[in-house]
């Protein structure tokens, strides 16, 4: 690889979408960003922005599959002089949702890595197949280029067994790979470090509770830069109330729905993953709509909001107990970064834990990391915009930028 190769293309392949960013790692600047939506449908759309010129272009029309999507992306990049054939491209970094216990670090992809990602499909049936498709498509287009997998679960592999294990028979758990893996790891890693920077301290000196609140939502307890607990489990269903997911639930609810309600396993799966959470409670999974409805006196929306906040507070309190000492609570992702009412409600009444927000600071809207707690607060409360693409690019370039990333880095435990 040429020493002048400093660009990294980041790909995030969903089941019917492909998000991408091209970054120059000399200064972590973005050169191009884009999204292909509704892959496989007649109404596919590609939106591409070149940051250098500020031009945004849109393509509408059928894009048959991920291979066609990536080829269309490559064509758009070529129009801007940023093509995939550029000698300045150092690597392609891929978001992979589930890495199990094997992958604890970003990993250069080879056949053995692909096989392991494939073996994890049963615990990530919605995500890993799409991630694999993106990888194989990119490999076909640039077989000579290092492809790196960055795993959502990797940051959470530092959890102690007491936090990662469920209280079920360990032989059965091990046979079926049942444990708490956690997700949103690239976001939790990035935000915990960015929060330490905001405080002017080293990550290893800071204990942070990170609240990643988007349509999917998760909390983590980060002690000195290492995750010691997180709210999601075997799958992204456990934990906080989310846009369409129930979060924590008595497991016997599933038996009850099957035995008494006559629902099939697939119907229960759909109910809990796609028709629960805020959407299940009030028919809306957009926090802006819910707040608007509350302002109009809608009691259904108010109850949904209260349930959401109640669960969030429980996790903040629990992670204060897990960490013992908390230096900061950081809100991130779509809801965490933009919904001042959620941040205010989440810490209201937690003054005994050292938590409070300054109403004026909390009301400020900016895309910069900032503190929203009063100057004298014992625990800092921060809003830290997440940047998963930059985190993936940074980890990818750190692995291959020196030309040394020739072998997978895993932990076969």
C-alpha cells in the first residue's frame, strides 16, 4: 500500500440500505457522504454529497441489489475525482453488528473472518447477512484493498463475566452462545472518549455513563475507558424502551403470549422488535411527534414518554451503582442529542446522585460537544454528538495505515 494512501471508505450495509462516507485520515475530514435507500425496490434512491464542492446529487429508480448499489456509489465518487480506483484509498471499513466473543478488535477480513461472521447470523439475523453482502461486494470491486470489519459488539467484550452472563445453565448458554454482547459499541467507544476530552481528562481517568438514544437505544457504564456493563444483551432487544422495541421484559410474557394468546414465535418476535416500545405504546416512534402530542394534552403520548423516562432513570441509577464513582453522564444519538425534554426529565430528581441540568444550557442547539450541567455540579452532564463513521475510519486506518494490518485480530475465547 502506498504511503500516500490516507483515505478510508466506510460502508454501513443494512438489509435494504447502504450508508457510506469517504474520509481523509490526515485530518479526519469528510470528502463525500451518501445513502442508498430501498435497495431491491423500484423506488430506490441514491443521495450523494461531495463535501469539497458542496454538490448534492440524487438518483431515483430501481437498484437491484447491494452490488448494484455499491457500483452506483463508485460511479458517483468517480464523478468527484474520488473513485474507488484511486491510489489514495487505503482501505474500506465495514460496520459489522455482531462479532460474538471472537472479535474484540477491528479485524482485517479474510475467508476465516467471513466464515465466523456468517456463523453469527442466528444471533443477528437482521444485520449480519447485510453486513456480509456489503463486504463481499466491496471485495469484488477492490480485491487488492484491505477490508476491515469494525464490530458493534467489540467495545463491550471487556465486560466482566458477572455482567455478561445470564443466570442460566452455563453449558446450555455456551452451547448456544447465549450471553450479553451489547451493541452500539462504536458509538459508546467514541462518546466515552470524547466526553473525557470535553472534561480535559484522559479516558483512563474517567467513569462515564453513555446514553445512546436513537430509534435503537442503549446505555453503557464505562470505567476508565473500558465497558463494564451495557443494557443490550444477546440481541438489541434488551434494555431501554426504544422506538419500536420493548426493551426489558419478563421472559414469561413470551410464554403467556404463546400459550394464552396463541401467537407464533415469529409473531411474538415481530411484536417485541417492531411493534413495541414508543410505537407500541402510542403509535409514534418519533420523539418530536410525541412531545408535540403531549403539548396538545395527549395522555397516551404522555404515558409513553413517562415509561421511556422511567426505564432510562433506572439504568442511570443502576450504572451509578455499578461504577461507584461517576464523572459524567453523556447523551448521544438522535434523541439524546436533540431532545432537551428527554435530557431534563432523565435527570430530574437525581440531585442526590449529583446530577442536574442547567435549563439554559440544555436548551442550546448546536452540533458541538458541550456540558449542560451547572458549573458546581458534582457529576458533569454532557451532550456529545456521536460519530460512528469517524470511529470506524479511525480504527480501520490505525490497523492498515502503516501497512501492517495483514492478519485478523481476534480472541478465540
